[in-house]
C-alpha cells in the first residue's frame, strides 16, 4: 500500500459544489431502519459496493457524526473516512480524511433515505469528488461510465436487501 495523502476537509456543502457529482437513487424493499442496519454491517459493503474489499469501523457504536472507518478497495486502495452527517434512518454522509488514491483531493458520499411506508424506502446516493492531475480530465470523459457503475451497485443493493431481510 502506498502512502496516505491528506484530503481536503469538506463539509456538507461539498455535495452541492464539488467539481464532480454523481447522484443516483433506488427504491428498496426495506425500512429506513433496516437499511441503516445494512450500512452499519461491515460485510454488506463487500457484497453490493463493487470495489470494496473490507470495511473496518474504527469508532465504537453507537455510530454518529465523528464516527470513523477505514475502507480497503481493490488495487490496495485505502480511504480513511469520517462521518459528517448521521441521522439514523434518514441521512448519513462521510468524507475522506486520507487516501492513497492518486489525485483524489477531496471525496465524499451522501446517503439520503426517504421512508415510503409499507416497509419500503428510497435511497438517494450522492458521490462527490475533486480530483487533480490527469484524473480530473479523465473523469470528464469517463464520468458517464462511472455513474452507470454506481447504478449497478444500487441494483446489487436491491438484491442484497431482498436476500437479507433481517
């Protein structure tokens, strides 16, 4: 694993102002509370969130604003994260504090959950990033493919929810 680089400290406004924003949403056959159970389960991420190989919560429960975790992805890519929003059943968001991913200046994800009633919810997933170097230019070209990949992760999450009802 290469050295970790400090990432820019961003707040919730980053999800409105980031140079690259990807927003996708999906309806899920679970309650908002169950979806948060899935989000809090370190193993579930490795099933539905493509490149993630390992999630390690580095803060004790109960999780909330200020909670930290380390996520290891394919290619020995690692991101240290801190949660900047946490309202169980409604919203959570994190940003990278450090990462060994080349040219990632700032990165965050915002998870917005809406209760639809009848044991269903809508999950809006916003991925925000600021990149440097050549990656900034590559993402302008390949952004639509990345967004398609994110939609594929949401389809896997839909399947995971159905196959793991509790």
